[in-house]
C-alpha cells in the first residue's frame, strides 16, 4: 500500500509541539497603541514594531482614507502596467530625500524588496557574504539568487575579512548583506567597517534598515545616518511597516541602481503595486518623522528610562546588548521563555516569547515605543520579577 504523501505534515507538527516551537496567532482588537485589547484583555503592548506610535495616528488614517476615496482600495496591477500612481513616485522622492540618496523605488513589502534586489544584482557566478543573524528575507533572497552563500559569525568582521581574502578573487561579483538593527537582538551592525571592507575588496553592500528607519540618526534616516555614512555608495533597503506605521518596502541608492531594479527586480516587476492607502500613509509618516523630531527624542527617553530601571531593579536578567528600542531577555529553553511570556501576560504585559528557529536562543523580546508612558515602563519592570516565579532567567 502506498504511503499517504501528506502524512509527514502531521508528524512534523508533532515534532514542533514537542520542542515548544508551535506558534499560533493572537488577535488584537481596535487601534494599535501603547495599550491594546488582546483577546478580551487590555494589556500594555511591548510587542509592536510601531516605534513612533504612528500606525494609529489620525493624520495617517486621514491620508490613507483620502487616497482610497480618490484612487480606490487597490492598485489593480503592477507598476509597469496599470498600477502606477503619482502617489508612488511622490513616496519614492520622499524616501530618497530622507535617506539622502539619488533615488528610491517602493516595493509591496520589505520581504519582496530584499528578495527582488538580491536576485537582481547577483547570480550563479557570484558570492554573497551574509551575517549569521540576518532576517529571513535576506537569507532567502541569497538562496534564490543562485549565488554561493557564506555566512559569517554575527558581526564578526575579522572572520569576514578572512573570508573575503580567501574567496573574493574566485567570483565575478560579491555582495555583503546585513541587517542594520538586528530585529531579534537589538544590536547594530558594524557599518563603517563593512563599508571599508566592501571598498577594499570591490564588493557591493546591502544594508537592511527595516528597524533603523525613523528611529536612528539625527533626522531618523536610520543606521546610515547614525554612523555618519550618509552619501556613501551602497544599497539601502528598508520597510514602511515599522516606525513608519504603514506597509511596504523600499530600496534607496544611486539613480543607476534604482533604474536597474525597475528593469530587473522580479518582485517589483511581477507584483501588484503598493495600495493607494498604504502609499499615502507612508508618505504622511515620512513628513511626520521629518517635522516632529520630538517623537524620536521621546522614544529614546523611554528606552533609556527602561534600561536604567532594569540596571537598578533587575540586574540578574540576562539582557542581550542593545543599541535600539529592542531589548531581549534570554532564557535557557523555549519552555522557560513561554512560561515567562505567560507570566507577563497575567500581569497585563504583552511581550511574547521568541523561540528557535526564529532565533538561536529563546527569549522575551521587549519593544519600546514613543507612546509608552512612565507607568507602563514601571509596570513592565515590576512584572519582570521572575525570582518569585521559580524559573531560571540566565543561560
């Protein structure tokens, strides 16, 4: 008798359950914000990427609504066919202005931006050097490109230099890819050194600014501005769905690069254009980011306040190094992290467990927002009193 060819799926799910890796959705009701209604319970939201609190901003909602009324709910086609609207170009110009690059191109998601860009600029005769902790979209883009992919240990520029010295001459083109802010750790890439190595070995460099845009730098332009690397030639990718509170992705760089991507990036050419509502919301967000630096200043006050309280009151926690609004507490197992997440939930805190294979070690990921109040942060620190719960917090 032939075996059911789909039987392996149930077996795989059983293994996922056994490892405490099983995931399911949790429904949030109402507008996003510092507090949300999660499956009937009001909780303080430390799980969101809405760093500047813009996703529920009335101006964003108004801009999106006006665009829908004028252009409809969908773009109806790819940008090269029936999907292009003047709004799309306005957004690209605004992104290029924020990033101080010659041009930019907008994709329908950040994932599509990374996949499309990487597969367009390298192929089977080329080499990709990728940080071990890069986002899934970077890793999958590298695989889809057909290039030889070598991962270097997280932020280890010494090993990267060795790999370049040994491998670069064997390939036509070389692309270094990295997150700027590592979304599940909170630390930053060593951008100045990466740029130096890219120049020395004639490599392209792609930096993913998904969690840096709007958050880092004097004007919110991201990690590039934070490190004083504005104006240097490399590929900057980012999303519109984190601090900018909308949906979509972008690539910013030289006019030649952007023109090339419009002709060769498959996930731009063959995908329906970003919807009018999302486009208008992102455009409004960039204007707010540029006109209201106090939002970013308040975000960093909140981050520093939380760090100070943790040092004073929770010195035993195993915190990962962070230079962003993302703070992570490590746990020795997925089960312990899940237990911690449930404990926080019972205390009215939404900060769920993050487990392998998303991350190498299980953790609670805390994401700080501009809209968090002092009492929210204090309540979080109070709830992080794991000593009384009877489980370990250190590796």
